[in-house]
């Protein structure tokens, strides 16, 4: 029989368990062994079968020698076993030779028994002395006495379960295993995403939860899952991480799972069905955490974790996958064929791309083994990171590839990446592409090469016309995380996937572009067409940036017989195009000519026509060529200013979508639109008066100045979306609106004369979204309570002062917005909105007093925003809102104290001029964003409140380990010594700090630091770990000089510096130490005279205009300089010629003798440059001023002395010779 062991070999055990089998095998030993295995500890548990002969040898000897910790379990008969005593003696010997630890457990015996002070152990030693000799017995006796003197655990003091937990915890500590925060080491920039998944897991709640982490290949799904597993697996009875599931068979995976849970080594004869029975039978009463990594087939799920009933209460199953399609029931689809996420037992989290700062940090860890690139590699590192698009896989692969390589290699790599993706990254991403069927691959390549940013509906009809089955195809691509449908229903694809698709097309024929299927580079495309090199391989072309008057001949298109997608910008067709472009499905033509010169053009298979920014009219001769068939599904006519009336659409009998956007149709809408019985979506931006079709699905009308067709609105029986927005003449929603039984979205936003709703609105039983924002509606009808399907209600910026009692009937309502309304109180029956997740009453100035305690009944509420209201008290029961994640109380100036808040809060904002004390928030350990202020930037209020808030005790801040953003702005406090180094996730810190020395330590993770009200000089060496700081803001500092000396190693990556409202500041110096500075903004510093690159002079009055200091050190990387309302400034730093400079307002420069001369010198210095890219100097002068010429004086530019600052933004002017 093999030894029971924690999936290890004898050379790398960490813990050795020594025990007397008959005494403890089925009790404490098995419990302890299983707990250690679950915790990932490599533990050896020996068996009697290994004990051969009289000496320890072989595997036992190696196991003891190589283990770091020994756990002898002393039981009643332990000393009667010669093998146990041999093991113990050898453990003591090993302990003396090296860094070993012995952790004894006393099981139904006491330490005094083991020390031979009582009968059983003493009698056993006497027997051994007779049988094995005095010397051996003496050695064993000494070992027993020595180990019994080591502090351990006694079962009777704790009980088995607690003892087990205590031992595992101590073993972790002894081994210096990763603590619960060490899992973050590999989570650069992914902490937010990990916390989002943790929230979905909802630890501590009963029941079984399945959480699916999905996203494209290489985006970090496995990394997140591993970190979570390491963080929480010790809290479960059983744990297993099954990696790379797609590469293994079902039975093998079941065996791995059962071996992890049961410590079973041999299951050779088991089949898949037997495996299912075993899993269900063994785990149904156990709290389990199971990670199924890289799953892609439904059968895998059904045979490993088919139902929640297989596992005990509190179990959590995490699935990582690129493909969520296999998780959805076949019948669970939306109207457009896309399978929805969030169905059944599953909670879904989609991985997001890394932000640039985090991506650069991850790349630097792999390429330089540090958090940021060295100065010489900063620019090229940033370029490479931008090319990767924030994909962790690409960052890790490329960073590792460049580790310890020369700059020449870096530059070559950058050139290669600009041409195409890294091959190792590409191989990983190809896995998903190769799983696609042919038609789905064609859709993927179309999007990668031509359709990123296009709306989904037009592309759908194009692919449908190509018989690519887009209903299924788009759904598969979405669920494989190859594309997304983003805002405005547009298609989006990650840059790395776009490059993969384009590389696949390039590989079709590397040397001859004309033999490829798609051409998207205008230069290469024009070369192919102009030189008549086209082939029937080409299916899609992009021809943009054409010169005025460029003509395409029929010969140039004669060989493009397979062309189905054509995008043009300018140009014209000339010659005989009969039988050409017959397969074209998509024509997008910007700057289309008013007269097509071609003859015989007949686009008989056209599905999508998009014409924009063109001079076409209703008589355009291209209408006949485009609208000759019944295949046309979509027409977009955008910004066609000469289109006064619409053409005849009667031949477009199958048209689904018609958009007339930004066209000045002022004369007539052709009545043929009324004959388009299959039209689902009509959008017209001007001149629309009356159109009726019972088949309309979506009707959008914007910015009309007359009432629209409301008398017949009820006739549009199939209407699902109705948007009547920004209508001046709409005063009332007609009664007939209640007849729109299929209406799902209704928006009347921005209709300023709309004052009431018809009670018939209650008949819209299918309505999901109702937007009445920015209207003059004063009250809602009681019938609104009958909108049983309503999910979202927006009443913001209306005159509603009271909600009807029937509002409590909206049981499905998830979001209610009351921002800037006249609402006086929240309804008492608000508790009835059992599905409400978001409630916002921001800016409700009439909302006063106490929030009703009934709000605590909103068990699903996640976001509560009461900012800028007059709420004076929150209910004491608010801590019952267990789902609440965000509480926003900004500018609640009547609020004095906070009650206990829900412990799951991740965001809290509180600013109040009535704040009596800084609350202790130490129990809010999940906080990610914390904003506390007592005056909300009201400087008049600030002056009157000096000293009213007592100096706070902020020790609790150090316990908020999840904080990423901290803003603590309190008036005139003396910040006590505050150590924030424990906040390892902190990215942004904004804090009142009269004495910067009070910030004893800051975390190295900090990227933004804002110091307010600083009174003592800032000594940057006090902050030794600000290497990641990219933005520094100094606000309201009471200093005469701010000098950046001795900052090497502290601010080496600082890119943005803001110095605002420092009224005493005279000099800002030694900026040249900030080597990476890109943006410098100095505002409202009235006494500031100099902004210097070099260190300040050691003598002289810094404010004297007679002691100018030459700037000899240039801010070489500075891109933007802003100096606003600094009327005394006379000297700017040396800056690059390409830097954009704005000084506002210029009139302040004339207040001293040196002022005008200084600015004139600045202008002259810029004129002297020979570079072509002259910098711009922004002058705040009158908008009507002529451009500055060489003859103009500064006095001319400034204007009269009493010129007041303009209300407009600064005007850019360029100095010329």
C-alpha cells in the first residue's frame, strides 16, 4: 500500500505526521491530514505497511529528513510503538541539525504523561528497555521529554475541529506560506475584478452558487480564479482546482476531483456515470469550493458539477471559460437570437482589459522585474503596452521575451508588433477561432477587417444575405468572447483579436495583397484597383481618402466578381458597369457624388446602403441602381443637406430599417414610407409630420418643433420602442398610447411642454423602461402602478413633488432616478419595491429630514445616492441593507452623524458642513472608495468652520486593506501621525495635510497624490516609495516656495503636476528633476513670480523682478503648460518647442515692468526656432482680435487696461514670422 500523501514526492514534503494508527487514524489524524491537503500543504502520513525491519529507512527516512515541520500526535499507546519512538527520536535529531519545527498534539493524554510522570508512558519505556536495551530506551526517553516540553495543543482544551484549524494555521505561519493578502502578488491591476467575482460568490450566504468568469483567451481568467481559490479555500471542507479542463477527458477529470476530495489513489475501473454517482454521494453534505478552469463543453459540466444538489450548503463552483454559449439552455434566447447571460443558477462576470497604468506595471514586472520601466525604456515600453491593448497574456509573453535584451532588440520587437501580433499570443487566441464554423469565421474576419464600430443590425442583414446565419454566428462570437456588442448596439473587438483576424487574412497570401480576401488599407486597396490587379478572391474593399474628382472605371472592377462589401470616401463610377458588382451586399459611400457617371449599374443583391455627407437629392440618379430589388433591408442617409424630400421607397418592400439623420428634409416625406409594411425601425431627424405603419418596431424622432402624429399613435400595434425626445410642441401623451401593448421602451425625455401623462399609460403591461426626464410633468397617474413589467423609471429634472401610493406595486422595478426633482419625501411603502437595486435622489433640495426606516426593507438595494439633498438623518436600521455597495452623501450639509453602515459597502462618499466628528469606519473592511469631507470645497464655509471638527483618530484607516481611492478633506485639522503603508491597493490619495510629516508612510501602489492645506515645507525624501506616482496635486498650500529637490527615486514617473490656489506661493523651482513630466498646470497663485526648471537661488528676494534666474535645464518631455490667473508670473521654465502653452488671461502680464517684456521674449524665442512644428501659445484676448503679426506689440495684444477676462475658453494663436 502506498503512503497517504498530499500529492507530492518525498523530496518536497513540508509536514510529517507521526501517530499510532489504532489510536487516532480515524479521528484527529484523518481530520488534520485532510485539512492540510485542502490548504495546499504537502503533508506525509505514514502507514504501518511502510515499516519494515528495525530501522527507519527508504521512503520514511527521506520523508522525515525533507519535511520542515513534524506533528507527533501523542495518544495513550503512542509510546508502546517502537516505530513511533524511532520516528520521534529521528525528528528530534533532525531538529537539532537544521531549521525544523516540532508541533506536538496531546490526544487523550497530557504533557505530564509524555514526560513519563504517570504510568502508561513510563511502563512502555520500561518494557522497551528490557527488549531493546538501555541505550535505545534512554534515547527515546530523552526525545519524549524534549518534545513534551514544547508548547503544543491538548485535545480537551479545544475539541477536534478547532484544534485542527489551530494546527493548520500555525503550520501556515511556520512555513511562511502566503497570507490572505499574498495572493495579490500576481494580481497587478486585477484587484477590482477579483473583488467583483468575490461579491458574486457572496461567501457566508447559504445555498450553492455557480459563478462563471468569462472572457477572451489570455485576459486573466485563470489568474483570478487561482487567486480566489488560494484566498478562500481554507474556509471550505473540501477544495479542488481542476485546470485546463478542455485538454482532458471526463473520467480523468472525475478521478482528479475525487482524489482531491477523498484522498483516493486508485479508481482505474470507474466510468463517467459511476463518477457522477460518487461525486453526488460523497459531496452532497459537504461545503465545497470547486474551480473548473477553461471549460468549453456542457457535458464536462454535467459530469463534474451537474446540479447544485450535488453539493452541500455554502458550496461555491467557479467556472472559467472563453465560451458561455454551452451554458445556456437551447430555448433561452432573446428576440435577436443572442443567448442572454445571467440565466439559471449561474452568475456571470466578464473580464475587462487592463487600464494602461496597470498594464505598464505588469509588463515591467516581466521585462524588468520591477513595477515601472527605467527612464531610458519608458517611452518604448509605453508604446508596446498600448499595442497589446491591455491583454495580460500579451504583456507577460512580450515582457518575458524582452527581459535582459538590448535596446536594439526592443526596437525590432516594436516594429514587428506594429506589423502583426506576437506568434505566441496569436497561438493562444487562435484556439477560439479554430472552433468556429466556416460561416462564423467569415463573420469574425469581416468584423476584424471592416466592421468594428458598425451597428449590429445592418451587418446582420448583410451576413444574412450572404447566408452566414448571423443569428447563431453573432451569438457564438459573443459567447466565445471574440466580440462584444457595446453602447449604441455597435460591434467591438479587442485590438489583439482584430490583429489576429487581419493576420489570418494576410497569411492567405503574404506577397500579393490582391490574392487576399479582404483589403482594409486604403493605399494597398487603391493600388490593387487602380492597376487592375483585382481577383475573385477579394470579398471586401475599403477605398477612402480619395482625391477630388477620382473616377473608378468599369475595367478596374471587372475582376472583382466576388466583392460583397465596399466602403468608399469620394470618387465616382464611370463607364459601363453592367453585370458588375452584382454580388455587392453592402455599399457605404461618404461624399457620394450628386451624379453617378456609370451606366448599367444595377446592385440587384444590395442589402445595406449607407450614404453620408453627400450632395444627393431626391432626383439623384443612383436611386434606381440601388433600389431595384426586394433584398434591400437597410438604408442610412446621414447629413445629406441637399435632400429636401425623400425618394420613392415603394420598391423597397422588404426594408427593415430606414434612418434619415441630419438631413434637411423640409418639404415632403414621400408617402411610399407608409407602404413599407415590414419596416421595424424608422428614424428621421427633420420635418417629420405623420407616418403610420402597424409593422413599425422602433420609431425614433429627435428635435422636431411640432407635435407628431400622436392622434394615430395607437395604430402602431407592433411598436416596441417609442422615443419622442426634445419636442417643443408635445404637451400631453395621448390616450391612445395605451393601445401599444407591445411597447417596451418609452422615452419622452426633454419635452419641455409635456405636463401630464394619460392614465392609459397603465395599460402598457410590457413596458420595461420609462424615461420622463427633463419634462414639466408634475404628477404621475395612479395607473402607473399597473406597469407590472417596469424595470427602470427615470423622473430626473421633472416637477414631481410626490410619488403616488401605487408606486409600491412596481415589484420588478430595479432602478428609480429622482435626481433634481421637487420630491419632498420618499414614500413609506418604498419597502415594497423588493427588486430595487438603485435609488438616486441627487440634488433634491426639497428632500428634508429623516429617510424613512422602511428603506431598510430593500434587500436588493446596491446603490443609494442622496447627495445635495437636505437629509439630516439616516435610519438606524440602514445597516440591514446587506446588498448595499455604494452610498453617496456628498454635499448633505444637514447631516451631522452617521449610524452604523452595512459592512459590505465598497463605496462611501460623505461631505457635510455640519459634520460633528469623523466617523470610525473600521468595520467597513470591503471599502474600495472612501470620500470624507466637511466642507466640499466651499472656501467661504471653510474659513468660518476652522477648528470645529476635532482632530480625528484615523488609526482605523490602516485596517481598510481593500481601499483603492481615499479622499479625506477636513478643514484645519492637525493630522495625527498616519501610516498608510498597509493599504497595498491604494491608488489615489487626496488628503488635508498641514504637516506632510504626519504621513509617516505611504504605500508604493500610489498613483495619484493630492495634498491640501500644506503649511510646512515638503521634503520629498520623506516619501521613499512613490516610484509609481504619476499625478501630484498641491491644492491650497500655504507655502512661499515649492521645490522639487532630492526627488530621484521618489517621483521618477511623475507625469502630471497641478499647483492650484496656493495664494502665498512665490516660486516653483527645480522642476527639471521631474524627468517624465508631461503636463504642468498652475492656477490661481496670485503671488507666483517664477516657475523654474533649475534649483532656486540661495540668495536674494525671490520676488524681486530685478533678479531673473536663467533657465538652463529644460523639461524635455513636457507636452502641456497651463498658467491661469497667476497675475505676477514673470518667468516660465525652459520647455520643448512642441509644448502646448496656455497663459490665461494675458492682461495680468502687464501689471509689472517685466511682465510684457517676458512674454515678448517668450514669443521671440519661439519665432527663432527652425522646427516645422511651431508651438502654439494661447492668448486670452478678445475673440474678434486679428491674428498676431510680427508688427503687433504686446500692448496691442492685451488691449485696453480695463479689459476684463473673457468668459470663453482660451483662444489659440500661432506666432508667425
